[in-house]
């Protein structure tokens, strides 16, 4: 089996395992390594803050990759006349594709999912607030 076939198979398996939903771990008060006394509180603001952190990681990842590839690309011309030059060029091409893939995951599947969930929290909070306002308005009308 060639590298490309094996890689495609591994990616297909990973995609099959990946779910479209996000699961947040939680623990009971007093459990966990810190023995926390409070329950985990997830808010839209907290999710957006974490999405911002994911954006920072993505930027740092991109910068590190750019710096690495600037140095790595200097190797290619020095291999002129060697049989391994085509293999090195294939490596660089695959590397760039994988870095683009990981950056896309960080942008869409991490930061994007966190922001989408935060938007969902906000919409649900607004819907509940509107429902309670309508209910209290009806209560006042009954008095």
C-alpha cells in the first residue's frame, strides 16, 4: 500500500469517528484534580474567549510553519541532480497540504465550533428571556 493510499485510509477513518457535535466534559462539585467547589459554568462569553485563544494558537502555528518552511525550502535547490530531489519536493507538497488542513481544523472545527455554540447559547438565552417576559406580562394582565 502506498503512502497516499494509507494516508487516505487513515483520514477516512478519522473523519468517520469525528462527530458534528461538541461534547463538553463536566464534573461534580468537589471532584476533579483541584477539588473545585463550584460547578463548571459555560457561557457564550467564555466560549468566545476560548475561540479567541484557538485563533491565537492558529496564528502561532501558522507563523511557526512559515518559519520552518522558509528554512526547509532552501534544501530543495541544493538537491539538484540527486534522485532524492523529487521525493523532497513531494514531502514539501504534502507538508503544506497537511499544515493547511490543520490550520483549517483550528479555524473551523475549533474556533468556529466554539463561536457557533456561543451563538446558540445567546439565541437560547434570548428566547428564554422573551418567553419569561411574555409570561410575566400575562400574569400582570390576569391581576
